[in-house]
C-alpha cells in the first residue's frame, strides 16, 4: 500500500482538495491511485460537480470507478440535482451497482415528494419519462401518473438522513413488503435480490436478520452488516458486536466497533474484530491509531495487518513509522516521534528474525544435502569394495 493514501485522506479532511488531487495523481501504483482519486472525486461532489465527475472518469479500475459513480450519484441526488444523478448512474457498468445507485436516487426523490405532500411535475425536477423508467420500480408511497410524481399509498417515515452505504436508524416500519413465495412462482433470482435490497432500504432490523438466516455467503454478510450498523447508530453496541462476530467480512461495521474497542482498551475484542475488516486502508488507519495510543504489540499488528509473512509485516510497520515520523516533524510532537521510533524498531526486529530464520533453514538444508551426499558416497564405496573382494 502507498503511504500517500494517508496524506490524501488527511488533506481531504482539512478541505485542501487541490493538493489532495495532486498527491493522488502522483501515486504510481494504479489501484492505490484510483482509490485516492475516488476519495477526491467524492469530496469534490459538493464543491465542484464538473471536477468531481472528471476525477471519477479517469479512475482506471472498473470496480472503483463504478463505486465512485454510485457515490457521486447519491451525493448529487442528495443535493437535489436528480437529472445529473441519473446521468452519472447510467455510466456505471456493473448492473448490480447501477441498480443500487438508481434505487438510492429513487429513495431520495421519493422522500422529497413525500415531504412536499403534493404532486410534482417532471419538468420542475428537470427530469423526463426516460429518467423515471430508469428509477422504476419506484419506492412505496410514490406514484407516477400523467407526467407527474405524487404521494400515494402508505408512506414510510424515516427519521434522520438517508445514506447510500450506512442507513441512519429510523422508525421500524409497521408493514413490511410482501414476502416472495418460494416455489414455482419464484423463477428468477433477481426478484428475490430486489426484495432483499428493498428490505435494506426500509431499515427493518428484524427483516434484515430474518433474511440473513435464509441466505449464505457475501449476501448474508451484507444483510447482517446493515443490521449491525443500525444497532451501532442506535448505541446498542453489544448487539452490533454480536452481529459482527457472526460475519466473515464487513466494510464498515467491524472497523467502527474496533475503533470503539480501542478507545475502551478492550484489546481482545480488537483482535477478534480486526481480521473481519475487508478494507486494507481502514486496517492501516486502525493500526496507526493503535500505535499513537501506545498500544503497539506484535500480536495486534498481525491481527490488523494480516501479512503473508514476517518480512511483509516488517515492511508495513517501517512504512507506517516513516509516515508518522513526517507528521511528528511537522507537528513537533515528541510523543509521536517516540511512537514512530518504537514502530520502526519493532519492524527492524521482525525483519531480522525473519532473515535469521531463512538463513537457518538454508543452512540446515545445505547440511542435510551434504550429509545425504556423504552417505551415498560411503554406500557406493562399500559396494565397490564388496565387488572387488568377490
């Protein structure tokens, strides 16, 4: 991983997007450069729509580019620019991600219609009928008729702010969508998936946990994580932790719980959660927090960074030490300088142990090979002598 990713994140948090963009563009490794560009594009969404789009369009990794477009689509719709949000969503190549982006736009648009409590013409929103077709099926509580969008049916009220990836806790819906029947009628998996994602949007914890018990693999993890995030936002940390323990990989839940465990110095819980964090950048950020708090430990480092070898662990720790050294010099922090030194020294120690072990194995192998050769030579000589005597 390129340590400049941390610089990009820091600059974005300070609002210096111009410098963040320059540093992101300077990263040589394509994947990490694309990761940084995605962050910058999303940060520009509220400041400069055109630059946000241009930055997202140069991302070469398709999955990251699709993710950037999906997040921009959500941010544009949140700002009331539904036409642009739909146009950006259409750029997404992944069908699943594209549908997810359209669903997010539709949900925010429905919220606007419901809050107005009156019909709204497409022209007023800058949309046309093709745009509405892209958003279908429309969320419950909204109808499209005679070129107008209007409230209709029972309206689900959601408190707080809707997010594309993390949904704020809202009121549990009194009526959940009709469950699809398993059997002859269910011929296409697409309907089942659409139903599950609709459940996610309605933010019913009970339904999320119910359906997670019926499916397997990544979809199960995704549903459970959504439920766990709702518990976390509500302050029900023990219930969120219980869900995280039953998930193999998460995007946000394990990371948020790990940070909380770190604040409370519950290191055993931190070690349990760290391997479940799928995002390598978040793992590195978590490792930095551990070091800054003076809790550096090899076991913790291995559980968070998950290196394939001691050599890679040493490299990661030394890279982190250099990044912290730069921050220490800028801030003049003696504590940070000390943490940097401790991290570097641990990296050096681990690397030496790794190299010593390799040398020992190499020496043992050479000795074993030499002994085997000597044995074969002795056997050959004995055989020759026996032949001679005969």
